[in-house]
């Protein structure tokens, strides 16, 4: 699908190859933490300090720049299923397609799987790579890893980029729908898989399990991490990279009646109704679940992700621009399932809400950011 014109971000990093509250002190003390120097990348948002905002160029109405607009308005109990016609029988809700509800927990997943949302997922991959300083992961992987599993691969770009970076490694990407490209490196394969079902992979078979942006798609995080532990070889690594829809600002520039808070409440309430929480960071689900599964050398990285082009720092500004671009690519797709199908609100009210949210997202006087958390850890050699 052709996109309306997108203003180019101020480039400070090359695009990815295939596409254009911290934990409680008592709990943290119980965790064996890997040395800080094991992180192989400078991560721009890994700071507790306030993010400095760039000065407004114009007086008066200069806090809103419409040119910052990124886009126009816009029954198998087994884990792995074969690619059959039934898998392609997507649900259609309000003109958008979603994963087929005939396969495990797919009917409760909130995101569309159509072309517009898939383009947003492609953009999100580049955005998330920028968030990690241009890296695909933070875990200290060895050069000779042989097998990698990417849970919730989406459109498959992370798996493809990982396969390019490790050409002698087999990379398997799994998701609920076959929306990945047919062209890919020979060491990549994609499988239709519900990660909530019992995994069918051999014990001790993977060097690395990558789980990214599964928020709202998991009912039992502890179970997910236990299954990853079982599938990993002794000494193998797990990495979980998640976000929470908890809009914050260091300088109190988000208005009390902001649409950003409505967005936050929408996902929190909707996730509770589906039994798939969005409060992953607040509840510390990643670290707790990974520790409970038996992993060691646990490292927790908390990041600030600016929303929009307001930061003074060039790298954070680029990250903020791409966060905005990704959201504006399909704002409707991000909220429609919860707004209408789960909570029963009207589509007309949704459009009014999105208009207000879009305007706030583009405003340079609102210095909003979202929290992200990366947790990586190692399966003991003795396991």
C-alpha cells in the first residue's frame, strides 16, 4: 500500500538491514546481576535523568508543527500448526482483519494483521532497533550461536536481520498469522505458532530466545518464560523487550485531561478484560517471571522513549520521530479492538479521541515519553 509523504527523520543511525518503575530494591537484591559492561551497545534512553527538550522555534502557536505529522489521517491444541486454509480465515471487524479465532488464543489478540498494521510493524522494527543503539539485542551472545527462536516475530524483520548478522545460525520466527515475507535468507524459517500453547521444540535446543513487544498478547508470563527456559541450551540466553502505555513527562507538560491518559486507561482496562495485562513494567512481570523460571545473570535495562521530535538530543529526537511515525501509520488499528469490540464504545467517539491524541502527539510543547524495559538472562550451565 502506498504511503502519503513522510517527512524524513534527522538521521543519526543507519536503518536496519531489512527495513526502512524499576524493580523493588528487595527483589532486585535477590537477583544475580550481570556486569554492566556486558551490554554491547550504547542505549540512548537508558537514563534516569530528565530528557532535555529542544527550544521552540516560534512564539505563540509555534508549539505545534503539523509538518511533524508522520502520515496521513488516516482448533489445534498443538503449538505448531501447518499453513492451511483455515489459518488464512481471518476475522473481519469494522473493516480490519485480525488473527483467526479458530487457533488457540489468537481470537483474543488485539492487533490487526492487515497491510496497514503490517507496515506499522515494519516501522516499529526500525524504531526498536534505534532504541537499542542500532542493535538487535543486548544479551552478550557469542559469535558461534547455532539456533535462535524469535517469539511473536510479526512481519519477520527482526528474524531476517538476525539471520543476516549470523549467517551460520538457524533463526526460527513464530507468530499467529503467516504475514512474513517469502523472500528471506536461507537460514530463516517462519512457523505459525501460538506461544501460549505447549511448545513442541526439543529440550535444550536453542542458544537464544528473543521475545519482543508481546504486551497484551500473553496471559501467563511465568509459563512463557518457563517454556523458554526448557527450550534453551544450558548457557543459552533469553531476552524480553517490552513497553507500557504509561505516558509520562519529566517536566509535567502532559495536561491533566490529556488524550494520552485516555490511551493509557484504554489499554489497561482492555487488557484486564481480556486477561492479558498491559502493565508489564509496573507489575515487574519480566524480571519476576525470568527469575522464577530459574535464569541467572539477570540484567534489567529501563529506557525512556520520547514520543515525537521534541528532544534536544539528536538520537532521542530520531527515536521520538520514529515512535510517532509508527503510531500515526495506524492509530486506528492500535485502538479499535479495545475501544469498540472489548469496551463497546462507538467508532464515532473513537475518531474524536484519535484527533485529540494525534494533535498532542505532534505538539512540541508536550514532552511525553513511554517506559520500555529490556531484561536478559542466562540459563545456568548446570541446568
